[in-house]
């Protein structure tokens, strides 16, 4: 939305022949709408003041021009109930296929339909209530029910005393442009998917080579236990790196399970600064500019540290000759700054990293957060993608500004913690992962029902639990597991995967099993945290993320049985 009347009067008005004056747009009021000018308008008016109403005076050249233009135009009268349409030109009737008598006296909402974005309608309504100009793209409906994308600009018209007389609106059918834009965005998505697939294939192929190669070495070295053990350790290390890569991809996709805590970002930066200095090396100086009195945020501290570390690594690499990196914090609470960042109302904390390195040209900056897009060479490319995913999942926003030769500024903007609600959320998420298990295992091991559709994964879990002394039952689906429970099998703990093919997933199995045995201890495992966090927290589930180590599985099993 543009300026209100008082703000507009502070500008120098553009007067025309003593009959009217206008408030120049001055680059404002473009909103989310298509601009037929190709750039923000400067000289056209966003609001106007007229000496007489003149709606009935249709004998001058300007009225003829309005009727001859192919730009649809509408005038409404906010002094009448429901702000009805009082004038339309012929181009409007051509666009909407309505007849003049069908629109005069009616509110413009007659053009809206079931798929019209209600948020856009609210934006228009707010502009009318506040007597401001507004510019939006809105999905409207023609008289025959067909839809069209409408680039709408609307502004107020006042008399010389400042009383609101009319709203004037110009429109443009931009359906074809929107269709082309949607097709272009889809093509970009497909390109990004191809890039992501190629990057994953490259990295996983390397890891699989290490795993398979070392397993082969171990097989042929069975008569040499030392060499076989070293090969197995190397294979295990590569497998854990593959798991880490998967977690990075989930972070990018905002499907990673976070464990947020109330924390002060200043304190985290200071405590982590020694690691940051070592990462930057001798040639790069780290400077801190931390705002005192910073309110707490609800964030996962480990993921925040990794996000900050990734940004600083990029800053270091952008300054091969050395330089200075500034890490600062600030509070964002002013309404205009929040609006500028396009954030919901509230108070926010900004964590900002500024370097004076090489900077990025616009075509690189646009793709900076894409996975496996990098200018640094193979083996990199997930850093900023991870940062973007973590910030988005933390209800924040990532902003990057960069210019070649002048450096880069990365801002991570997080909402301030809503003390009571957020603290409860953090406790529930911590509880969902289960408390740390003690080192002493119980002498008498209970029975565990392992439910996993992947045969190899299921057999591995059964082997690990069996070696630890547990009585183990197994099932390849939720239906098979439920049959065992209904058949009277003794189950001390249900250990189930979440995502399983077929009619019953892990969460549905838990629900049915607990109807049969209320209070049955449950441990769930998954490598894909999609719809699990909300449902998992609400049912107080303990969660083990894949891939997991043997000792981690045993710790979580023991914790779940307590």
C-alpha cells in the first residue's frame, strides 16, 4: 500500500491547470502487482485532489480518452453504502463481459470467486479503510465464470477540502503473463531437482564406493582380523557420513527434527566464538557487535551453531587474501522494518554476518541457497541450503545481500520466544527424543516388538537387540504387528518405523496398540520428519532418527522402557 493522505500532502503536489492536483507515486505502490511500466512508477499519481466532482461532465477530451483507452477503468463512491461502482469505461465491460447496468450500483466484490485469495482481498479492504492507494495481482471472475488474473491499481480521489470523493481503479488482464511465469517457475524447479539429484548421486556414489570397497577388503581379510577391522571401521565411518548428508538434505527441505530451547543468541555467539576463530584462520579477523539486552529466542542451539559456522566458512572462502568478518545482533520491532522484511507482526532478533570479500553477482545470488549449487568446486554446495532450511523451519527468514567486489551480508532473522507457549513446545520436543539412558543395562531384558518394512533394517535391529539380551519379535508391517499383539504376544516395548507402505503406518499402529494395551511403551524411528513432529509431540512419543548407531538404539530402548 502507498502513503495515506497526510503523508501524501507532505510531498510536493503535481498541479494541473488549477483543476486538479496529484501525489506523485515516487516509486511507491507497486505492491505484488505487475507494473505495465516495467519499473516502479514515479510521475503517475497515487492519489488526487479535484476542485469539482465532474462525474456527469462528459463533454471534454479526457472523458473521450477514458472511453477510447483499452485500459479497463472503474470509479467507486465510498460515500454511498457499500462503496458501489458509479462509473466504468467500455474496456472494463470488454474485459469482464458484464453489461453496464449489471455493474453500476454494485460493489467490486462481484468480480471475486471461490479461488480469489482472501489475503489479497483483505489488503484491498484495508487500503480502502485507510484511504490509501493499493496495487495487487488478484484472481477475478468474468460474467461467464471464467477466471482471469487482474493487475489492479486503486487510489483515492479527494476534494480540495480533503474529503474523500471517489476511488479510481485501473485494471489489466495479465493471465497470459502469469501462466508464462508459472511455467518458468516450474522449469526452474525441475532444473533445481535435476541439480539436487546429480549432487546427491555424486556424493552418495563416493560414499558407496568407500563402503562397498572396504567391505570387500574385510571379506578377503578374514584371516587377518586387524586388517578386516580397519576396513570395517572405514566402511562404518563412510556410512555415518552418508547419514549426515541425509540429515543435511532434510534440513534444507525443512523436514529435520529440531530440539529448540530458549537461548540468548549473544551468549551462544560468545561461547562459540573460539571455534569460529579457529575456523576463520589467521588471515581473517572476527569482530563481534552484539546488542546488549537481546531477548531470548526458541532455537535449536546445535543447528544454529552449524548455520553460523556455514555462513562464516563462506565468508572466509570469499576472502582468500584475508580480511575482516563482523558478526552482529540486533532487535527488529519497528513496524516499518518488519514490513520491509515481510514478516508477521512481532519482535525479532537478527543475527548478521558481514564480510568484505568477493561478493556475488545477481545471477549467483539468486541461486545461493539451492542445494549443490556452488562456485567453489565439487564436494561443497549444501552450506547455505542448510542455513535456509533451518531458518525457515525455525519460523525465521534468511536474507542475503551481495555485490561483486563489495562483500556479502547474511541476515538470519528469528522471532522472539513467546515465553509460556514456546517453553512448553521446547519441553515437549525434548521429551519426544527421550532422556539420556544410563550406562547400566537392566539385568532382565524385556521383550521388544520391532516393526520395519525394510528387511535389512529390521534384521539389523533384531540382531542388535538380541545381542543385548532382549527378547525380540519382528513384523514387516503394521498389520502383522497388530496381529501379534492381538494374538497375545508379550510386548514390553513397541519399536516401529513411521513411514511404511500399505494401509497402516507407524502412528496408526501405535494408536491401535495402545487401545489394546494402554500405556504401552513406544519408540518410533524415521528418517523423514514430515508430519511427525506435531503428532509426535501431542502423543508424547520418543523418537529415534535414522540412521542410528547400535549404542544409540540401545540407549533409546532403555530410556523408553523406564
